[in-house]
């Protein structure tokens, strides 16, 4: 027979949560380190590419499985304690020893007989008054003992029923822990790296262990009332793009396709946002920044914003589909005079990430002005041809500002420093990924150690794209308040939106949003 002490169990749960929090923080760092390595574009070569694929496909899955096992251990134990309280004994300090309860249960019939004997003696006609008082006291004492014994009997009955119904309560969690352990051991012992060929050898047993681990993970989630996948899961092709957000966290953007086209499914999208990292990497395809950019551009040709799946209808959609410069989204939009309109409507990668786009930099066009802007096709086509001609004669490429040229770039006849370009760039995953790579390289050159607070703060502060188009800068230079800059031979131009620092040569040194 078993024993249980709820006070000890609650203390154990408290300690489990504390130790799990530390373990999860460590596992997440391992996972982030693997992802950072997989996204480090400074490392080249087939061996490196193979290594990156290996770490992406294995470490992500294993780390998530371990984190899930830790979460499940807390959830299952908490549920066990709650159900014990509702089905057996609600006292937080309840202690049950089945053997002692069984002994108490065996005394019930004995106490019942004793109580009956005392009652007969108490009510017998020949019982003297002084003895009646003695029998009454004994009867009350036996009755109290009987009630306690009956209560213990009831508790034992409830506990045995509870124990029987919860016999397999932790079985799925136990299997998940074992399966994860087996997968880790297989990878440690069976996977080998061939230095000559630059390839990893992953035996079938290791792949099978990973599949069994994911199967155990889904079984544990299902047992805990979590549906593994929405019904429409198999109807879509899944893509994942991983980047560093403005908090310095590694996050994933999930994208759905159906029959080769961008598609939307809110239920599945919500599921992926919450549980996407738990999926077997075989179920989705990781996109590089270049691959995502290509999909975005190809989708524009069809009049669809790839990042949110919305169709661009009307004349603006036609311009995007027909423009010969659609490979550069910003060129096409600038050419047609649609940049401000699309920014205000929330297009682009930043919109897909729920970022506020140009709240202060670009005022939302009035409906009438938008209608005027897109109503005359001849005017728009004229803008396109004029922009092409300017690019062809002067070599001014607007989209170079978004390519983050380290050495700066010439935009519409004015030189912008590399620092200015970084501050003006749109807040997109592609831009953030590039800035993150630069920040890490600079931080290491400064002697900062990865994983330290100084390193993290430097990288976080470096990545600050501000969504400031060149037109806003030119407006500040033309119409802003001009005052001497803090450095010699520099000038400051200030508007309600930005501060632009320019030197005597007319070069833009930096741009500071308000």
C-alpha cells in the first residue's frame, strides 16, 4: 500500500518550478546558440552548410522536446495535486498512509459492535443510574472513534479509487523523458563527422529516435488535453523564417502556402505562433533571407503581399504586377508614386510583424488624395518612365539605401553614409538579420564576449532601423530649422519628425528620428 503527503508534494512542485526555470533558460541558450550558428553568414563552405543543416534539424527539435518535458512535468504534477484535492482530501497538508487507514477500516465493525453493546447496557431495565452515566460516557467515546474510523474508511476508499484512475497519469511524460534521453544518446554516440568529405553521418537509428521523441511529445501533449495539430494542418506547405527582433530575441515568422501560392488560415497560424517551435523540422522548410525576399517579390507580381497573404487589388495592384522593376519592391512603389500610400496601408515585412510603420514619418494620405494619386494611369506611367531615366543617367539607385551598403550610397544625387543608411533602413527581418550580423562582428572586434550583458546590450542597441525614406531627409534639409552641429563643419536640420546631420559637402552623416 502507498503513502502520500500533500505538503511534501507541494514543496516538491515549488522546487521543480524553480529548477525547471533554470534548466529552460540554459536549454534556450543552447537552442539560440545553434540558431545563431545556423544563421551566421560569415561562415562558408559545403561542410559548414552541412553542419548548419544538422544543428538546425536536430538541436531545435531536441531542445524544444526537453523544454516541453519540463513544462509537462509541472503541468501534470499541478493537475495531480488539484485532482487529489477535489477527489480525496482538499487539505493542503493532507497525509495518507494506506496501511494505517486499512487498520482503521478493520476497526469499524469492532467499534460498531462495541457501541451496540454499550447501548444495550445503557438501556437495560436493571441498569443502575450510576452505571447508566458510565455507559453513556463510554458510548459517546466509542461513537466518536467510530465516526473517525468511518471517515478514514471513506478516505481510503476515495484514495484507492483515485490511485486506480491515476495509475498511468505520468506514463506519457515518462515516455517523453525516456524518448528524449534516447535521442540525445543516439546523437552523441552514433552521429559522426567526416573531415575529408565535410559531411555528417546520421544513422537510421538516430533519425528513428528523433521521430519517436516527437511522437512521444505529441502523445504527452494530447494526454494533457492539447490537440497536436489543427485539422487543416496537412493541407498546407509550411515555411519558417527566423530572425532577431528588436528585443534581441530569436523569433520565427511562419508562412503558409497552398498549391504553391501564399495562403492564410488563422487557426493554423495561431497554432504555429504558439507551438511552431515544437514541430519536427521535417514538417517545414527554413527560408534564408534571400529566399524570403524572392518569394515576396514573386508574390508582388501576382498582386499579393506575401507576408500577410492579402491581395493588392485595384490599380495599385496592376502597377505592381506590370512594373519591369518589380524585383525591387521599393523601386516599383517609388516609381508609381505609391510608397507613402502603401506604408500607410501597412504593407511590407514590418506590417507582417505587427510593427508600427512610419507613424510619425509619413502621414496617412487622405482618401481624396489617394484617389487623385491612383486615378490617372498616364501620370503614374510617366512617373515610372521618369524614374527609370533618372536611374539610367545619374546612377542613383533608391533601393541601395535598403541594401545597407557599409560604405554608404548615392541616393538622388546626395551621398548618405553607411551609418545613415542603417538608421534609415526599413524595419524588416532581412534588414535586422544583416544588422545583427554586423553588430556581432563589431562587438567581437571590440573584445565583447558573446553571452555577456555588455555584448547583448551592444548588439541590441546597434540594431535600430527606423523606416525613414530619403524623401523625409530631403524635406528636413529643405524645410527644417538649420543650426550648427556638434562637430566642426557639420549642420543640423530639424523638423517635427527627424533630425538630419549633414556636413559642408552636403553628405548626410546620420539621421535621428524623434
